[in-house]
């Protein structure tokens, strides 16, 4: 019995709870949820946001005005736009239409094609022709801009990502989780004091769980495009007017 107690006492226990510390960006920070082609809401919301503005990615796909949303983003070089999983799927389609095209089309790619006026047969053999037409319609500058989107923006104790970061790893050494999410995000508390602001997961209203702020409120599916504002007082959420 004594040896069993010694072994049990020697085992490491769970980490101590992380004390609550409010998010502290370097300055005023406004983070906008997934746009998904909702260009009109995007235009109205951006006009009302203070400080450094960050879009969490997924500007493309699903909504009807993808082309206009991308044009708005390119017209605002001071706005930081991250890469979401839908930008990644679009780029994968451009690089390998036969293998990556079917999945992209099932998850919103049809709306992106339509917004650029690209029409044609959707059978697998025709996907390279659709890819070529889309590349011509988008232009080299837009495609290059998409390829250069960062996965992460850090401001003070706030990390902005598209999807949920792995809470067990520093933000600087993550990659795929920042685009596609990690199952432990918002379930296991981070131990480094960092807050995460993310999109990717649709919530009815902006939500906060385990120092993770969710701002994707399903604008393309009838919701309102939302943003969180940090660094100028109490954390607050705003919506496209």
C-alpha cells in the first residue's frame, strides 16, 4: 500500500487552472468573421471598424458575390486577410483540378465560379477547362494575393487564426490546425495566456469559450457578418448594419 501511495503521489497531476486575464492586443484590434462572398455586408461592416482590421479568412465560396468580396479586400491593403480552408481548397483546385476539384465544388466552389462568370460542364474530365477559365477571370494578381495570405496574426496576447489552434503548442509552431482546426481548441485551456480569435466554426452569435472567441456567424446562410473589437475598453461584438 505504501509503495502504491508513493507511486500515485509521484504522478504529475493536471495543470493548474489558468487565471483569467483579459485579452490585451498591442492596440485596437477588430477581427471580422468568415465573409463567404457576402460583399455588401463586408463593405458596410468594414466602414464601422476601428484600429487594425483582420479578416479571419474564407472570403471565397458559398456566397454569391465572391468576386466583389475579393475586390474589396484587395482595395484595402491595410486590412490583414488570413488564409482560410476555403482559400486553400480554391488554390488546390487551381493547382490540381482533377484531384481537388470535386471536393471544392461540393463545398462552395460553384458559387465562386458563378461569381466570376465561369460556366461549363462539371464532369471530372472538364475540370481543367473550368480551372483555366477561372484563372483567366481572376487574374494573376488576385491569385498571387491569395497564395500569400498568412495563417496567423498576433497582437499582444491575441492570436487571430482562421480555425482553432492546438492549445498544447505555441502559435508560432502550428500550421494545418490554423486552417482546418484542432479538436482540443476551446475544450482544453491554453497555458500560455494567449487568447485566440477564430472563424471556421459557425455559431448563432459570437461566443467565448476557454479564451477562444468565435466570430463566424454564418453570414452566407442568413446570419449577419460579425466582428469583435478588442483593445479600446471592454471586449465587444458588432454586426454589419
